[in-house]
């Protein structure tokens, strides 16, 4: 299992940051590996909502991954699980805490490789950790209007 933890301060309110992160199509703006993201369930996003993402796993491999929201507490926390029927599964927890001048966003994630991919888990773990840190920096950039 690959464990990932990152955090960043963003100069926006927790409500603003939560609202942006919880809008599934926005994933493409701040997650470099996400090529497409759509909510596949009806109604507003919440616990039980489903989505699909087309994600670049390796430079030569993209996959469409299904996911669902397992926790949803506006504006404090959102947890998503992906890859139930794919070569790997992941859980990502986003927490939003008010701090002076904005919001501390904390990402806690786990990735579990299946089958032959378990063999490369140590190699891709470093890559996934770097990707996570880059995504939070990009989220900050987007939300603070630095683009």
C-alpha cells in the first residue's frame, strides 16, 4: 500500500475551497493526470455520488476509473474512493480547516496496487507522492488566481 499525506494553505475561505474541490469536473484544472472527470450520478454531489475519471497512470497508459463519494461534510471534508474494479484502488480524503488568512487543505490518500502492479508499487509510490504535492500547489494557484 502507498500512503500519501500533503497539506497546503490557500488564501480562500474553507467554503470556497471545498466547493471548488467538490465540483468533479474541476479535477481536470488542478490534477495534471486527470484528463476528464464527470459526475455519473444524478443530483447534487454527496455521499454515494458516483463519477468517472480518465487518468494518465503512466506516461504510456491512461485508464477510465470509476469512483464514489464516501464522506461529504460541507465545508470540512470530502472522501472519495476509486478503482473498485481496476488494477489499483485509491482512497483520497480532503480536509479543509480554517487558518489565519484562508484554509489549510490536507490530503490523505492510499493507493493499493493489484496483480502484477504490486511489483512496481515502490517505484510508483514516489511518483504518486510527487504528483499529490504538485496537485495541491496547482489547486492553490488556480484558487488564488495566479494563472
